[in-house]
C-alpha cells in the first residue's frame, strides 16, 4: 500500500536539509569545493550520529553561497516534495547560511527563495512558507541577528520564528531574548525540543519561549502530566518519525511514541525534517505509519487537518490550501 497520491501538509522541514545529495555535489563541483567526505558509497549523505549529522549538514551548506543557489535549491526541493502529494510545506531557513546573519544579504537570499516558491506554486500547486531559524549550538548571541532578520522580513512568506540545531546547548531560557523579539513583532513561534532532551527541556521551552508548536517534542512522553499540559494547551507537535528512527532518538519505528501522544489527546502532525539525509519522503512516512501502527486515510486526514490549522500562514493561504485537501470530485 502506498499513500503517495493523497494530499499532504508538512510543517517541519529544513530547506537546506531537503537538498538532494546530487544537487549539493553539483554545486560543490561548480565551485571546486571538496566535500567528498560527507557522502556514502551509495551517493547519500553519511553520518555516524546526531553531532556528526550536524557537521555533515553544515559542510553541505558551504556549497550554498549565493541567492541564485537558493533559488535553484528551492525549486529542486519543491519539485521533489510536490511529487509526494505535498500541497503545503513550511521550511526552516537560516540567515546564518544565507550571508552569515547580515540583514541586507538575507533580503537578497529571501527574494530568490520567494521567486522560486511563486514559480513552483503556479506550476506545481505547492505552497512554501519560511520560518526563520536560529541555530542553537551557535549560541544565544548568534540567534539575535537571526531574530532581527525574522522580524524585519515577517510577512506573507516568512511566517514564523524558530530554533533548530543542537538541543543540548544551554537551556531554553538562554534564548528568550530572540524569541521575545519575534513574539513582540507578532510572529508565531516554534522550537526544536524533546528530540534529544527529556520532559524538562520540553516544559522549559513552553514556559520560557512561549511557543505554540514544538519541533519533535517526543521527549515529553516521559512525563504524563506534561503530556496532559501539552494536550490541554493545544500545543502542536511537529513529529518526524523517520528522522527520529535514523538518528536513533528512538529505538525503531515500533517504539515511536507518536501513537501514545495522539491517544493522550496531543495534536500531532507528520513531517520529514531532512528527507534525503534520512532516506525518507512524506510517502514513506505515511507508508511506515500504516505498516507499523495501521494508520489509514482517516488518520492522515486528521493529521493534515491538524497541520492546516497549525500552519503559520495567513488565513487566505489556509483557505486556498484547504481546497487542495478536499477529495477530487
Ligand atoms: N537541523 C536540521 N535537522 C535538524 C534536526 N533533526 N534537529 C535539530 N536541528 C536540525
Ligand atoms: Zn528539524
């Protein structure tokens, strides 16, 4: 059974992390950059564990050096994602990888991404929105320029602020300054937490950063009272099961807590995170949820309705995307 053709929404992808290895290899060859060490014999990305994954990811990003590179990346990613039935996608985009956090450079990179996104929407019927992202292991001070870029370009394409990277770098409260800045500008917020950290990391993220969504959040499962609080506050989890399995945040699909979280009343959504790194696609995620837990079209309908309601886009966009989720007449 395959769920390739059903329309899907994903809220948690990293734009650079969606780059096909062949695309990055092509850029490296064009620019004479030797990053051959980040690829496996089968042509995919090669990494040992999460810390090494972050190093490989950053090495791949060294090939993305201009707005034109990001225009091409955005188009390549949207073509691949749309081929799996995705009709709306949110991607984390990092000013750190787009001109080193400089606002003027960021505006140029962003314009190129928006150009490609507009072209893809017209051609492929997929809508992309960006969430500006601070990189946690670069430290709280490095997240401030990212937040400034977010606030200055908040609008129809940049719809939120978030934080990715090494979760165990500091505590959530250390990053409150940039989240406060984004919140005061009216930006919706999300943050990676509970991918590696336990319940206290998730609880502090909710308390200190006041996010409405959490990236992953699976570490909450260790504290039933926290799970209840997440359900009660209607905080939405951007769950990425295939990523968790490959990075060994969980010991295999059968032990993934997505069903327990959902059954406890938590609003869960499904995304791919960095699909080529984890040899996954949205189709593969749905197929594995079906094979492992018996999820069917009705379950995926709920997941997509939850994702649509939690999307950071404006309501006109939400209404346009809702039409794409309706069954064909
Ligand atoms: N950046 C890209 N993928 C990530 C992940 N799974 N966790 C944290 N930061 C990331
Ligand atoms: Zn992520």
